[in-house]
C-alpha cells in the first residue's frame, strides 16, 4: 500500500470535516443572533401632538351712528282716527249667477285659467236673451232645458225627411251662442222621454255640445226609412211600428214635462208638431200647474209649433200659463 496515497485521502477527509464544522458553526452563530434580535423587546414609540396655541382674534368693531340708525328706521304710524259711519242703505242686487259646477271654467291651462273664470261670470251676467229658430227668448242662459219631439211625425209630410235633423242643428246653433257661459240639458220624447245626461245641468263646452248633437242624431226617426237618402216615403207611418220597438211612436208631452220639472230648470224650450197623446192637452196643462206649485220659483216655458197646425192651441196655452212665449216654425 502506498503511504503517500493514504495520507492524501486522510487529508481530504479532514478538510471536508473541517469545512462542515465551520459551516455548522456559522449557521449556529447566525441563528443565535436572529433569536437574540427577535427576543429583545422594543420600546413603543409615542407621538405627541404639538401644543395648539389659540391666537386671539380681534373683535370686529361695528360703529353705528345712532343718528343714522334713527333716520333709516321707518317713522312711527299715526294713531287711527275712528269716525262713526253714517247710515248708508245699499240696494240689494238680484243677480242669479248659477254657474254649473265644472272644472272647465276659463280657458287657462289649469283650473280657472288666467282670470278666465271671472270673465265667464261677467259674460253670464251679460246674457239677457237668446235665439232659437230666430225667436228671441229671455234667458240668463243658466239651467236651460230643451224638450223636443222625436216622434215619427217630425219627419213626415210637411216636415220632410230632415225635419228632426233641422231641429237638432238649431239646438246646436243656440248652444254655440252660449258656449262656455250657459248651462243646459236636453230631453227628447215620443212614447217615452229620454234625457241626454245626468239629472242636472252642465256647462255648454265644445265637447259637450258635440256629444249632445251625436246623442240627438241617434234618435232621429228618419233612420227608420231604409231609403232615407232618397227622401223616404214620408206618408208611411207603419214603418215606425217595427222600428226600435216603436221608439218613435206617440207624443207623450206629459212624461216629458214631468221629467223636465224633476230637473228644476230655470227655463224650458218645448218644441212639438202635434197634439199630446196618452193624456189629453187639458190634462197635461193641469199637471204642469201642479208641477209649478212644487217649485220654489216658477219655471218659464217657451213653446214652438214645428211646421204643423196640430197642437197649436195646446202649445199656445202652455206658454201663456207659464210666463213664456209661443212661436211657430213654418
């Protein structure tokens, strides 16, 4: 065995062992140092805010000149002087401004509008009369009730196929003359009485007048004629027996006037072309007298005989007994 080779191997071994021990020693020292640093308690640092020193501010100096203040103030009010009022008698004004309850007063964009409500009230006071078929009738345009005959005879013989339609057009014309001022309602009658709307009176607005016109035209007895456009057979009364269950048969003036007085109108415009049916003319006049006795104020009834000699005596007496005027439409 070669001694030099053995020595070389031993030397290398010792070197490795020495290096290993050195590394362990360095690691041990490093770990010990770390534990020593970590384990050492640190003193907590406290921060104290600097002392706040208040700087006194100078008081604002308001120099008020007493004389100027006295001049700028309002002078004292004088004591009221009481004087005994003289006796003055003011005559009562008998003005009936019966404007119907409606949100459409005035033409403004909201409610009464820009003073429109007051203007309408003033206009209502200016209405002293109105015209119907060219006949002037006294009225304040409030509580005005049209009672019109819609029986088949209204489009027969001398009245012509457009006889009822002409009446409707005249009513619309009259309502246009009191638009946004007067209040109205309508009753159309034949064997029964039909009412336009509600149980009272409404402001004559454009929309309501248009609606009233459509309602009246739906009751036109001329619609019973299949060939209305050709003029119809205006002598054939039998056509109304089978039309709308006989809606246009009869002239029940008593039913129409009873319905009218239940509505408490200020004025009635009654138009017909013949004698009453169901109850005789004299009986109807007695009924109206009873209706009037139940009213707080008498109701004026204006009557019109429409293109017929029949029933003129009844219509004349109806107007004369109730403070109205009688006219004939020829």
